[in-house]
C-alpha cells in the first residue's frame, strides 16, 4: 500500500462511524417529535383543566355557553362536554369523530390519547367532572409534527456539513495516525547496528507521541545492550587471544562457538574461521573429538594427555586436554582447553639431565682427588716418584673441578644477564684483538696460528652489550678451535656486517663435526668425543655459554662443519642503532 492511502478496513470503520452518526441524528429527530407531542399534551391538559375549573362555578346552560364561545374563539382546538348523566351536550362542529366513547376513564388523572380522524391524527385530553360528566379538549398533531419537522430540517442542514467536515477531519486524522504508526513500526523493525543513533521525532503529547518516545527508549536500551554485549565479546576475545592454552567451545551439537588462534595450530584446524561448523569438520584430532563427545555424554570434567606429531617426521608434541561441560538453561555445550606441555617437559628433561651431568662431572674428579689424597695420607712409605705423580694427578683433577665450577658460574651469569646486562658500545675489532692477546700463548704452545680474515675496516662495527660477556663467548669459540685443531694449522677470526647485524666468525682446520651432532652442540655438557674432551680439559659448557651470551644480547649462534675439513662457528649480534 502506498504512503498516504487509506485501506478498506479504515474506510469501513469511517463509514460505520458515519452510519452510526446518522442513526443517532434520526433517533434524535424522532425524540424531538415526541418532545413536541409531550409539550402539546401538557398544553392541552392545562387548557382542559382551566376550562373545567371555569365550568364548575356555572350552571349547566352557562357552562355550555362558555364552552361554545371558547371553542369558537380558539379555532385550533376542539372541545367536547358531557353532562352528569354522560350525555354529550357539546361537540365542536365538524369533529364529531373525535367524541369520546365513554367518561370516567383513568380516574381523576387526565387521559391523554391519540385519535385518528379524516383530517389526520389528533391529540385529546379528557378530564372527569365532579358531577359525573367530563370535559375533553383535542388539537391536531399536524402543527406539532410541522414544528418538529422544521426543527429537524434545521438540524439536518447543520448536521450534514458538520458531519462532512468531521468525516474529512477523521480521514485526515486516521491518515496521520496511520503514517505515524507506520513510521514507528518501520523504526522498530529497523532497530539494529546499522541504525545506531537514529531516533524518531516526538509527535506531541498524545498516544502517538508516547509511542514514539517508547520506541526511542527501546532503541536506546537496545543500543546500550548491544554495546555492552560488544564490550563483553571483545573482552572475551581478548582473554581468549591472550591465553597460552588453546580453547575451543562447542554447543550440545558439537558446533564450534568460539576458538582462539592457539588451538587452531594445536589441533590443525582446517579453517581459520570455524565458528558455526561441526568440530569434526574442522579437525581430525581423534583424541580431542573423543574427549568432547565423552564430556557431553557424561556431563562432567574429563582430561587426557596425548602425544601427537604435527607433521610426518616432525617433533612430537605433548598436549594436555581438559574438557568441561557448559551448564546453561538455554542449552549445554563443552569447553575444551588444550595445554602444550612440550616445552615444559623438555625443560624438565634438560634440568634432570643437567643435574645428572653436573653430578657426574663433579663426581669423577672428586673421586680421583679423594683417592689420590687418601693414598698419599695412608702410605707414608710411598716412593717419591709415585708420590709426586699422585700429587700432580690430584692437582690436575682439582683444577678440573675449579674449571667446571667457573664455567657453571659463567653459564649462570649468562642466563641471568638479561635483566642486569650493561649495554655499552663495544668495537668488535677491539674485542677480537683482546681475545687474540689473551689466547696467544695457548696458540703458540699448540702450534696454531691465529689470523684475522677480511680487510681491515676504518670504522669497525659497534654493538651494544657487556664487553666481558662478549669476550668470554668469543674466547670460548677461539679456545675450542685451538684445542681441537692439529699443529701447524690456523684459526681465522672474521668480522662481517650485513643489514643491521654484525657477525663474528671463528673458522678452524680441525677434524670437523659429524652432521648428527650439530643440532645438539650448544646443549649443556654435550660433547662429540667425551674422552678427547676430558683429555683436553673440556667441561661441555663452553658452547652453551656462547649461546646464552648471544641470546641475552638479542643475537644468535650457528655452526657449519664438514668432517675432515674443519668447522665454522659464528655469533650474530644487532648493530648499535
């Protein structure tokens, strides 16, 4: 329906209201005629009563003469008089058909009745006389009807234009009401995020105005509710996104309600936006699907720890899954929390291995020292040569203990240096020169030449860091290269600069490292050749110290090696900005 048009239901309502108005007008006009009849009846009663009182003081001839003269003088009334015997003594000429049939009707009260005659309907009032006679006065109803008709015509002349004007105003009012109600209806139907801030104009103080204000309050409350829901959802999304554990919530039909990015990787989800899909459609992780199904069936918390492979040949991950039911009056569901314990378990194994290695590394020299000292103290007759050899062995093992403890302390300082490291400018060429100077005698004793590769730069790279820690890391690499290189070879130190990184490289001509050992070289106490390492005085902590120093300085370490052709170790450090 077009705007501004009135439909058939509204039209029928207006026509019914108009018909009722006409019926009320007709009824009112009918009532007006009855009122005129009543007025005429009262007038006739008064005339009849006055004439009756006048005739009571006169004898019968005088009374008859009075009635005749009054009848002749009135013209519009007909008078009838009966004697005490009930015999009609006078009747207005030409109105004999209006003569009452009998007297004494209705007692002392006047009898008012309508009679039909040849000239039309008449209204007659009859009163009884005390002497047994009666007196009647009649008047034609035509005059009263004419007055009523005249009044009705005037009323109709006024009612028709007023009714037409009322009909027009009613139609206009209905159209305005309908348009206003339609505006409110469309406004309420369109309430949503797209119509935020839109309001209806207040239309007066009537019903439509109240309706408009109620619709505006409803829109405001819905917007406030939507904003509160949006804030709550944003808060929940932020909480989910910040969780280290993976989280996925499903309804009772196992359709995904919410996830965070962590679980997408943990359970290898096929879709980055899995909301609304069945859990079995977005992941094939059997343990997770089984745990969710069990939680929904039993309506209690269940958990499981599983080992999975993210890809064929990849590293196994240890996942702890906990499923809890959602208790809701509008439907249940389940929340699955997936915690990745791979790193924690790895660190636990590393700690356990570290404790075992430390115990073993300390126990071996301590046992040797204890044995030699016990022998020396328990055998006074020990030959001097043997006594000297035992003393040298005890001293050698004590020095090994001191080296192990020193390296452990250096490793501890390197691992905790992130919070207390002193960031000062360090020229890498000066650092290399210091390391070469400190290890020059060891290189000479081992028959190793130390060279600096590349061209000498006027402006050597500068990094920010702890000079002592960086010197310790570079010194460990150079010392290892010297110890594991055969006599007559060389160790080359090089400084390179690329992008925003500086690289310190230590290259030797030693025996090289088998490829299966390269991934674990920087672990604590890891040694490729344990016997040779002990002979050379190695503790297995030097490369671990190098890695930790590089990490706390924002850098990294690396190695490449080929058996029989030597090894190349490097440290990458960020340049001073």
